[in-house]
């Protein structure tokens, strides 16, 4: 299989196009295609959702990355980072769902630019057989210290 065809379900709308997309305290809107409005029924019952989006402004395709942003540090493979320079520039961010009205979701913490195509939305947490799946015994590399969550 050489090709996969994906159609955006909507797009990101930032309050200002020059906002710092890494500022997790900022709110933004996700405008869902009107034809999918009913697909949002029940979303208000969740406090958080995953937003899956296409990072359409990514140009770099390097497969090694200096995660500490220090070029003298040991590089790691791109699949060991959350840097946007993956072979398929798909973004995944867990955000707080502030509110939902019609085909619009207001969220806090989305690290995507204005007009970024949204591919899908999934509720958090995941579950199987009626039980929530929440990982709290994770490990991280030394260069990423386990600090208090944001």
C-alpha cells in the first residue's frame, strides 16, 4: 500500500495567527465540517480529547533530532521525539475540552497553527471492556526528566 487518502474533518482557528502555539494555556477553536455535527453528540461528557491533525507547515524531513535543542547533545531518532519532523507530519495533542456548540469545539492546550487541518478527534481516556486505560507507570529517557505534568 503506497497511498492513504485522508480527508480533514475540520480546521483549527486561533484567536490570533501570531499566537505562540506552544503556550498550553491558550484556547483555540476546532471548526468541524457541518456535515459531521451529529458526530460530536456526547463529546461534552468528556473533559479532555485527543486532537489528531496534519502539520501542513512542516518542511524539514530529517530523521535525527537534538531533543534538548543543543546541537552538541546526542541526537535521537525522530520516532523517539515529539518534534514535528516525522515522515508523516501527523500531530497528536491531548487538550482540555472547554465547550462544544454546534460544529465548534473550544479547547485549551492545542499546539497547532491557525488553519491547521484536523483529521480526527478521540475522547480521553481510552477504555476497554468498560474500564479506563490510564498509564501512570511510564518511563522516559534521561534527557526528558520526569517533572510535574503541565
